C-alpha cells in the first residue's frame, strides 16, 4: 500500500475518533515508506517534506500476551494458547484453530468457518437485524462461546470496527494476513465481521480486511470470518488529551502528522 495513502487514512481515522475512542491506541506497525509508484523507499528524515508520517514514529508499540484456557498468562514461547491479550488496549481476543480449508460449525474456533451478520437487538443492529442462519450467523457464534463459558468467561462479543482495526498490522501488504501471526496464527487473509452496523445503510455492516488493510460495509447476508473479543478498552481521564499535532512536522501536503498516546 502506498505510504501516503496509508497516512491519509490513518489521519482521518484518528481525527474522527479522537473524542469517541478514549483508550490507548496501538501503533499501526507501519515502518516502511513508498513512492508514488509503490516502490519501497527510506522514510523521510527530519526537515524533509512528508517527515512525521506514521512510519516515523513508534508510539504505543504493539504488545501481546498469550493466555491459556483459563485466561492465565503464558510465556511467549508457549506452543499452544487459547486467547491473546492486547497489552495496550486491554482487550482479550479469541484464538482461531484448525485452518485446514474445512469448515466445522461444531467448533466455533475453527478458522475456516464463515458467518452471516445477525443481531436481533434493535438498539445495536442499526435498524436491520441481518440474516439468521441456524448456527452459521454471528449471534449463534457468540452464543456458542458464551454458552460454553469459553476461557471461564461469558461476555464474549463481536469487536467494533475500531477494536478490530486495532490488531491490523499496516506494515504487511496484500495478500497478508495483515496481522502479527506470532500471536494470531490461523488468521485468514480475508474479511472479518465487526459488530458495527453501517450508518445510512441499515442492511449493511462493517468488516475489516486482513488482506488489504481496508474496511468495507457489506450486506449482512454475506458470509465472512469472525473473531470474538471480550473486555473494554482501558480508558483515561477525559481531561487528558489523546491526539495532537506533532509540532516537529513541517506544514506540508495533507499534514498527516498526528501523534497517538
């Protein structure tokens, strides 16, 4: 992905969520730059045009901890784990398993399973409940995890668009998967549903691509992958500022020079 477009995209996301997203935001992972033709280049140094783009800084470096089936921390060298904790956001993510090209809906963790989007709660479904599919929709997926008390918890849910986007590694390009596979193996280089319904198009919901680092709103009848999450992003006192202009940056171009705290 061309660096300048990534910077613009990240800038827009940060500015539009500065008030609503009060948790610490993980670094995007972007460390490479590219020219207009998409060729890799060294990122600009201080004083040069386009300096202070995303790849210039590593702030809130991504950090994960493997967890066992009871939610207890494991060493990084563990060869088997059930969940992953994001140490920046505090969120706990479900592990996917058995990526073998064969769907198994008796196992909600199976990496090959795809689901339609379904939420019968009018307070959260954006005005359209979506498409129920007898064990193959997102509500049934979440119910299976909570019904089994997976990891000792019964508060699993679909992640929001912002939450799922937080584990995308923007330094990895297509075909992906664009994620840290050391902690998230078996991730499909494809789209994963979020709980975020599309505004203005009630029959659509947002999905995050782990192949092209983009997000799209798709018809809720579509079959896409899923990954459950639990917990809430750790918040800071509202008087603390979370985003600001990076004053070391020259005023150039799109001025995509925003630090993340």
